[in-house]
C-alpha cells in the first residue's frame, strides 16, 4: 500500500483513519439474524476487511503482510494503533479478502507465524500463551462452558461436549448451524479446567469472531474420539476400511473401524443434536472438521454422508493411509453430481506435515470429476503437523463453511 507524504495530506489521512477505526472498533454485528451462507455475508466493506492485532509486548510498530498462498501475491500495510491499555496495544488495518488468504505480523522487526485472513477473522492476540484468536471489542473467554452428554457408540460410551453462543436461547425459534469437531476433547483440559489444553484451537473464540463479522451463527459439537480404550482407540476409530493400508506396519495397528464411527455420527449423534438443539437440519448448515487422522475421517464421513454434511474441513489429513489405486477405487463409487459437499483441505510440506498426499488428493478429486468450485487446497509452505498451525488456519475452514468458497485459492490469477 502506497504512503503519501506531506503535512496536510498526512493530517487528512490521520483524520480519516481515526474515523474509520472508531467505527470499526465500536461495531457490533453479533445481533445479525442472517444464518444462510450466501452473498449477504459479504456485505459491509465489500472485499475489504478490518484485521485487528492485540499485542501484549506493546510493539511500537506493527506491519502486516497480506499474502495469497496460491499465487504468491503479497502486500505490506503498516497497522494503526487504535487502542491502548495497561496490558497491550491494539492495532488495525484493512486487507482485501478477495486477493489474500494469509496474514503475517511483523512486530518491531520480528515476524509472527502466518495466520489465515478472511471475513471470519476478527483479530489475533499476541499473548503469553502465544498467538490466539480473539474478537475485537469482546473479552476473550478463556474458559468457555461446555455441556457434556454420553452416548452409546457401537457398544461403548462416547463423550460429547456442546458449546453454544452466549445469546443461544433454547426456547426461541432461531436456528443455528452445527460444526462437528473430531478429537474434540482436545479443546478441553479435563485434568485442569482452569487452564486451556495444549491441544486447544480456541474453537469457541474462532466461532465468536465468525459470527461477529458475518452474522452466521453456529453451535459446536466436540466429539471425544475414543471410548474407554479397552475396546477401541483413536487409530481404530479414525481409519476407515476402504482397502489395504499403504504402510504394512501401520496396518497391523488399526482395526479400521472408521465406518462404524461414521455411522455413529450420522445415525446417532446428528439425530440427537437435531432433537435437542435449535439447529438447521440441511447439509448446507452442517459441517465436520478434524486434523491428522481426524482429517482423514472427516473426509470419509463427508464422502459417505454428503446428504448430512455439506462442508468438510480436513486439516493435514492422513491420506497416506491408502495408495492412489485404493483411493480411486473408493471414490469411483461416489456420485459427485449429487449432494456434493464443499471439501476444504489444508496441509504443509513433506517431512513436517502430510503433503504431497493432500495435494495428490486434491488433484485426484479434480481428475475424477469433483466440481472445482466445491473444493479448495490451502498449502502452508512453513506449516507443521501441530495444533499451532491448525489453530492458525481454522478460520479458513469456517470461511469455506459460511461462503462455500475460498476465493483467493480458487481464483488463481
């Protein structure tokens, strides 16, 4: 972004920026009743979106680099300080969500890790706990409240945790979307409820940001991904049986019960949620997400039950479990012209994450006729197989869910 010198023009610019920041910092859109993923969510400043950065180290200068991870196109913008308190400085600026899907902050010459940038992002807080999502103008809810139930899952107990927004009213007629999260118990520190789990992605805070910026409302269903560990474990539940496992040694470690787990999700959990919560019952408002083996099972669940789950968020999915011929045989039995979910794939480089297997799956889907406008591949060249990266890009899955597209990745020009 070009800067204009000159005392008069600088004064005018500062006045305009101050006016914009005051409006943006004071805006409260959480009362919007819109809940349909359509063009209505793109209103406001059009393609421009305000990004906030709360810095506990009180940097004097923060510059953000906006980047398109598919094309390499980038732009640097110096952020403007809009708030100051005893604990932190808050900066803001605008970026174009049509062109860019990634942002990186530079604080007094030091870079943070890269994070997703889109309409579902409010801001990021550089805190003593690392870089975490937050909603501008709202206190961060470090200890969100979860309701727990136990359901029968193929003969053993399955713990399910529910998060609902602060304004959720069980007695109202207002409907909410549903986000199912595999490995959901990672979001909760069961050993010490007074602190966040090391594997936490701050999903409630990410959903609050989404709602604040788009008006799209959702509840979160966290699925504990194993039972009592005496009958079945994570490697059993999150690996579907679609053929011979690519790695012989790993094949000996899994019972490949992903099909049973998928049926539990579709036949037991979804009906339970629809009965007990004010949620939409169509696939467009129902999504599932997971990372690593959870990403593998997320993809499988969505392929098996496209009439139930309209969006899949597969972060670093373990597609290495099967070779190309097995995947092609499995996918050849699917009708990509009927109830086609939006498939969002995220990965990082070989050695640190799950590529090239994820890129191979994206290309395989396109080659086999999967609609190009119903899938997106997000590649983080510096990403690793760790929750810090999945947390940083989780909002890109939310954006795919709300808008049924990730425009910067799908318009590769």
